[in-house]
């Protein structure tokens, strides 16, 4: 192809840059704008779309000063980003995904406690009815009902920050930050690699950028090796039997690569499963075609996992939130 011919440039770009029919609409618009000089000087061709913040919408749901066609293109770009592998995003797309995390609604699983509360239906509250009759001088009172109170169940996140999980670690930490902000006293966050690090305190900052910076400073084994068995042993011994893992929903995010003894990992997963309400394993390769849990660590942990879910796109993170809430 001749790089000086506009037609050759058009077809080369269309063949290499477009993955879906939605991309064709964006490509046609930007190609024409670029070669007619209508783009803002100094701006990259794709910046006119991906740098627009989703928050700048008017009361009618449209961006201020934007025509419906451009708003539709922005919505299409956001939808495409939801299904892109987070490990393949560029810098601008990563910034846009970070803003999408801020809008992610977290729902924690709920559990019933022994204490009861007044309610419009449920079991008859005999004590309340007797007290009401005494106040009335023995006259019959209206029926009173009660039901057991509910409170958020504790959620524990164990995030693999080893070298093989480095492309996903930043996004998983953002997800953990959203969980922690939803219920700071009911969520515990740990990182796992060659050692166990509790980063719950660093997650308490409301600003996600500040929180992730504090978390990165607290992690000594970032992008290191993986010793899941030894790390889980430390977690079960210190935080499991009498700690936050008892009766909690435990979420482990890891690709399953294990440099240590897989037998130790299987033994610790067995103990963790007995302590926890449920164990959810998030593998970023789970959503890829042809995935098989054949890694040594993944195969050892599989019999003690309640659910194995994907974790490579924003859409799968949203599904993970629903899975956790349903426990």
C-alpha cells in the first residue's frame, strides 16, 4: 500500500482499527474530520471521543452543547469499553474506565441476625401486643408483627498482585476500593503474591487516586512471584478462624499460577471453605475462548470454590458485584 494515497490509508486503518460495526461509524467520522482539517489542532484523532467525561450531561441526558449523533457515539464508545479486555487498554481508555468505576453501584450480601424489629408483616409480636393492651387498660389492641433484622455480610477480597496479574491489578484494586467505600466496616482487602498484605486502611480514602497511591506504597511484593499456598496459610491462621473470614464471602482474584506446593494450597482452600460463607474465585482468563483450569494452583483450588467467574472486562466486574450480592 502507498502511504501517500488517501484511499490506501483509509482501507489500512479500517482493516486494522475497527473490530465491530460500531467502530466503523466512529472511524468514518474521524477519518473525514482528520483529512478535512476539522479536528482541533494538536489533538489526536481519537481524543475527540474518548476524553469526553460521561458526567457532563444535561437534564435531558444529553451532553451540554452536543448534538444527538455525537452523544450516541459517546455512548457507543462507553459500551465498547465495557467489553474490552482491561489489559489491552491505552492510557486514555484507562482514565475513562477509572471514571466508569466511580459510577459502579456496589451491593453487599445481607444476613439475618437474631435481633428482631417491628414490621408490617411477619411473626406476631406478642410482647408488643401485651404492652399495648396494658396501656389500653386491657382493651384489645391491633396486631403487631416483627421480623429478624438484616445486616451486611462481611466481604473479604484477596487480590493477586504478582507479575502475571500486573495488567489487571490496578483495575481490581479500583473494584476493591468501590467495595470498601460501600461499607468500610464490613469489607476487608488483602493483596497476595509472595506475602500477605492488609491494605484495608489504605482503601479508606474517598478519592480513588489517593487510595490507590497509598495502597501501592503499602505493597512490598508488587509484580513479584506467586506463592498462593503459603499466603493463604498465613491468612487462615491469622484472619480466618477468629477473624473476618468466618461467615464471610471471600473473593480471590488470581490466574492460578502457583510456584509453591499445590497440595498446601488445596489444604488451605479446604480450611477456608469451611470457615467462609462462600468462596468466589475470579480468574481474568475465565472469559477467554478455550479456557481450561489446568494451572497447578487453579486445579488444586477448584474443588473448594463455590463459583469461578471471569474478571477481564468492566462488564465482568459488574457481574461479579451481582454474584457477591447474591451470596
